[in-house]
C-alpha cells in the first residue's frame, strides 16, 4: 500500500493477506473448555473472527486480539453441537456477524443452556472464505450437577457436645427454594435444626430461592470414638458425603490456681466443656470455638474438695445445655489451701492435662 500527500514524502508498507477463522469464547478470548452446572441457566458466549498467522501456518494470530469483519460483509455462522442432550444453543441459528456493526471487534453473541450432566463440543461452522485454524477444535462444555457443601471446617465432635454447622450451594437455590435432606449413618451422631432440641438421624434444611446458604443446623455427639457419615441430598444437586470423627470430651476449671482474701466473700469461678484430641487427650486445637453441651445432657458435676474447711463449692453443680462455660460460686471459710477437682461425668473422659483448681485463702 502506497500513501502520498502534497509536500510530503511518499511512503508505503506491505500487508500480508492471510486466512481468517471463527472461534467461540468470550468477546476477546478464545475458549477451549468451560465447566457449567445443570442449574447455571443461559450462559452467553461469542463467535469471534480472527486472522491466522499465514497461509502455511494456520494458528490464530492473537497479538492484537480479534479483528472486525470488513464493512458491508455479513456472515451467517452455524454452530454444531456434538451432544444436544447435554445442552443447546438457545439463540436462533445461524447467528450473524456483520462488519462495521457487530460490537466489539467481530463478535456476535449467543447463549447456551445446559440441561443434563455430560460433555458436549460446540464447533463453529466456518462460513465461505474462512478456514479452520490449527489447534482449535471448538468449545468443550462440561456440565455437572451443582454441589452441596457442609460449611464449618471442623470435622470432629466431642461426646455429649454439639456444634453449629451450615450448608452452602455451588449454585443458588432455584425458583421455589430448595430442601436439603441431611442423614446421619451413625446413631451416635444426631442432627438437629435447633440448639435446644435433641437431634435425630435425619433433618431437612430449607434454603430460600436465590440463596446459596442454609442453616444453621447442629451435629450432636453421643460417643467418644468412631466415625459418622452425614449424607446431604437435594433435587438436582450432587449427593455430598461428609465424615465426622467422634472424639472424647472433658470438663476442667478455667484456671489452675487462685488467691482470695477471706474477707472478700463468695467469688465466681468457671468450669469449661472441652473437646479432646483422641490421640493425646489434650484440648483439641482443631476445635477453634469449643462446642457446647448438647440438649438432653444436663449434668450434675461432682467436685472433689480436698479441704472443705477452707472453701466450699456446690457439688453436684448443675450444668444445663446449651453452653460451654459455667460459673460456680466458691465460698471461702478459713485461711488455707484446698484443691477442687471435677469428677468427669458419664460420657466424659479424664484428659491428659490437669483439670483441678487450687484455691488459696488468706
């Protein structure tokens, strides 16, 4: 191409004429693969025109992105679908790419609606004057049912304890909402929709239309060893299996020693409900926020008192769910030292660490 103008030097440049191709993807990128769910709804893609490197090298030349179709040219582009049962193009075919009109550069939009789990390949049928490019075989669409997750990365629950959980969905709940059924495969792990209700082996959790989250619900442990699988099912979603470990629990005083003046009178001290590591019987560092006492497990906590003449504490102390820290009133009586040791109730385990409180009265 030569260009000239009065009083300016004449110039020229060479233009290489190369083949062109049509690909599928976004308005600016070629897509080879994409994953959708059966509930994704219509997804928008684009048919885009690109130059190739040369007449002998038919790879896409993408240094500058796609190029617009020349003005005055309008091309019909059909799209083949290897497995229409997986999903189909919902835009009437062929779609039209019009030079100088379609925006952005050479792109014409179409929609694809996934239907069932599987894989299909969408391939543009090259219009007259266009060729298939090397290395591009179409857009592979993989469709799966959306997933359900049980949210709370704590996969342990202590004996006689409960922990709050929730449900999350990969794809928002459809029109009318969604009911997720949770089922425990072990009678030593119960499920409940309330922290004040004894659980059962199966519950239903409702998720409103358009939401991806449901709950809370609660898991309740009845044993200090073993595993339990909770199965989550919902129409149109993949079944989810979550394995929970049943671990020991213990009760300990919140501190190891305390000094009090006899003249100070009654004071408060706390006992805590703890989840234990089954391997070491130390406090479970994986528990993050300690779970609480489960419904139906009210405890009469016996506390051994080495020197009742120095201080007294209610024994048995009544601990009612749902809590994980309980206050006890300690009454000093005389100068001296006494050691208060909680006796682990049935269903609880003596931990490796000390659980007692030394009370010094002066």
